C-alpha cells in the first residue's frame, strides 16, 4: 500500500467551485460522457450523497504492447462543498481509498483539485510502480474531467 498526495498548485480547473460540483454530479448521470474511455457504465444511487459507479475499461498490460478490458467499481460519497470520498471496490486498485477535495483560487474563478489517499493493488506490487500507476490513473481522470468541464461552461 502506498500513500499518495497529489496537491499541486497546477492541478486546477478554470471554473468556480459551483461548476466543479456540477461536474461531480455529472459523473452520476453522464459517466460515459465524462470519461469516454470507459464502457458499460452503470450507476447505482445509494442515497442523496452516495453512489456506486461501475464500468469496464481497457488498460495496458505489463508489457505495454497490448491492453485488456478490466472491470472497475467505485463507491463515492459527496461532502459538498468540501470534496468526495472514494473507495475502489473492484479493479486493479481494489481496496484503495482516497479523498478529492476542492479549494477556490483566484477570487473563486478557479478551483484547485487535491487528492490524498491510500492505494493498493494485487497486480502492481512494487510501491514506486504502484505510485506511478496511480498518478497516471489520476491524471487521466483529471484530463477527462477538464475536457468535460469545458463543454459544460
């Protein structure tokens, strides 16, 4: 298990906190549009703040020359306006828990995105490789969120 702290002044959206929350809610209603590299998206709403998203996605195999389709299942809980807690239930990072929190910047016209959490994997056993894989995973999510947010505004 590795602790990952991605608190970077350059990880921000050119959007208000209110817009970022609209993006967060779009993951429940339009997950396939927010993250187009996923397939078979399904969302189960547990209550007003908690949901479970499941999907499949192609990920690179160990040799990097091919991909395989892998199922993911993630439980999310919204703590408006602070952030969201996630627990990965299925997939390469099953058992991992992390929190994404938001901080207004530039008088509220930007919103910084910070991620902290404990990540583990039964596939990636080396801590440094696991940390790199998690950072890659988070960067893809951030980029796709950024692209969708631009379409929303």
